[in-house]
C-alpha cells in the first residue's frame, strides 16, 4: 500500500533522527524501519501497553510484588530490569486502578450527600414552577438558607456542655473565633472565608470536608512518596544507599499496598477470611521487604518499621489537615 513506508535500503535516512538505516531498526534511535499508519487496534494496544502496563512482563512483576517482598527491588538494583515493569509505571498503574475501584465501587467520600437538594433549592424549585418572579425566588432561597443556619446554630448551642449554674460553656465559639482571628492575621480575605465556613450548617461543613478529602487524597498520597523515601534515607543512614534506591523501594511497596487494597475492595463479603488475610499480609509485608532489601536483624528492622510507620502516619495526618484547610478556604 502507498500508506506504508518501507525503509530498508542503506541509503535511506531514518525520518526520526536522520541516521542511515542498515537493518530492520534504526541503530540511532531504535525506530522500526517499516512504518505505516497504525490501525485502531494498534492504537488500543499501544495505550494498554504503555499507559496501563497490561503487558506480558506485568505478570512477572505482580507475582514478585505479591509473594516475594523486596525481591523486585533487589532485582532492579542488581540490574535485572528489562523483564519487569518500570517502578513508576507499576506504581501509577495500581494507584489508578485502586482509585477507579474506590470511585466506581460507591465507597468514595463526599458524593453521597452532595447531590441531595437543600431546603433552599427545594423551595426555589417549588416557587419557580408556581411562576414566582425571579427576585422573589432569590429572596426566598436566601431566607431559607438563613433559617437553616439559625436552626443549626441553635442546635449547636443546645448541644454545648453547661456548667453547674446551667450556663452554656462557649468553648466551641472561642475555638471558632480563635481560628477566624488567626486566619485574619494572615490575610483579611482568608479570615472572611474561615468565618463563612464556620457559619455554614454542620451538614454543609461535613460535605465540604468529605469532598476535599476525596478530591485531594490521590495527590497527597503521590506527594508523600518522596517523603516516605526520605524517611527511609534517615532510618538507614550509613548504609551507603542513595536516595534513588529508597525511592525505588517506596514505589514498589506502595504499589503493593494499592494492589492489596484493590483486591480487598473486590473481595466479596461472603469470603471474609480472604480480606482478613490481605490485611495481615499488608501489615507484615513492609518489614519483610525492608529486611530483604536492606538486611539487618529482625529486631532492628522491627524498630525501624515502627518508627517509619509512626512518622508516615503523622505525614498522612498532616496531609488530611491540609485537605481540610483547603475545604475551609475554597
């Protein structure tokens, strides 16, 4: 066909890099000499192979990742790399699969109540169908929101603890005021946003926090990867290992965590032992992999694992706090 471009002669230069081709592949950039317009099937295969990593060597990588903790990292460090999926692709593939299952499985945060119409919206809908003018509709919606906020504040006031004389202890109001004052000291606009957030009904505040956690959690987890590797670097000072080796270990162990959690989400409730086994393996996987890659005694590895998980959980808590702060100022 004329759409095919056969570059098999020695005097033909590679269209990609200009190197003279002397075989089936360019010796300069490895591009095939035989070029043609790819079909839809080839486009799909390329997408799956390069972006989802569903290729033959994936199964070798998964087998080691699941059942041989630390072996994949050791092989990569020792130069056995072509037979396995690249660490970053492996991590991204399983993280995408996990969050897709998390979303499609209906266990995602924040969406369960976000679509429910509020009282103001319901009133607006009724009045619009009745032919109420637009200004009156807006005013009715504003009154409905204000009534909802007043009712929420009243319920919060009733729920606050009281002293022996029956007076309400205004600790919550003091905490809110301190937060607003601190935000205003940073920037007046930030103080207004914080004040607006605390004036919202409790249900709206909770929905905003859940939506923020659901939206920013994947980014926070990815951003914590270099931090996880830095913690390993600190725990293994003097081992002679570079930061890149610790980052490699972090990518493999976190890829396993995403894979195990994905399997746990897919396991039916009728087989609880499988889910329990996945959680047990998830707990013991990291220290086993640490000893396989870094060596050392069981006791010293266990101590390092405890310190690592304590600091990592603290970082996760800080990331959650940052997501909550974004919900407040958004």
